[in-house]
C-alpha cells in the first residue's frame, strides 16, 4: 500500500503537519468509519468520515465523526441551502477521483465547498481518510479545517 496519495501530497504542499496510519480495511463492515476507529484503537469521535452530498443540487463535502450521522437539515443550513441529500457513490467517485471507502476531503479531483463538524475542532487530533482504503492521516483538526478552507458548523443529528 502506497503511503503517498493525492491527499498526502496536498497536505504536504499546504505545509500541514500530519502522520500516516495504515489499518486493515474491512470492505464488508456495516460502518466503515467505525471499523477504522476500532482498527486504529482510536475513539470514534476522533476518526472522521468524509461524505459527499448535495445541497440544493450542488456538490459539497462533509467531514463528521464516524460515530454520528449527518443531519440533512443542519447540512443544508450550513451552506445556506434549503435541502440536502447524500450523493450517489458513483457520482462521488467521479467527482473526487477516489473510491468509496477511500474518499478523502484532501486532494480531490474537483474541490467543492466543505464543512467540518464543529465539535471535532475540540479534539486534540483527528484521523481523516488519506485517499486510499485502509489509510488515514492524523492531524490537528484546526489544521484540517485550514487545509480544506472548511466552514465549521453543527452537522450531526
């Protein structure tokens, strides 16, 4: 498994400090983010999942703790929209250039507006997908927000 991905290259280029962590990815897991947290031996609230959605038909990226679900109402509000829906997996893969289970908010083929769960910013560190199944980056949550130009908002149900 390569530890150099578009995501890690984007973080390096942005001057963001991070470490790369590999784990045994289970494609059959019911909740991939929770499986990653368990495999890494980390609290689920510190392992953030990257989701692709649409607000009023426009693509957005959402980064939330793996032990929570996104509130579509809160997501729409975060982007000043009326409605939100999850993006279909094939559309998310085409847009980001990553495979589902390995979608990173960093280094996407076509960057889109991004929001991060505000509560995640209180953690000392977080893990976010590094652009490959079974690979995560560990970094300061505020550094992730800065690198993504993400807005912080309450996003979970």
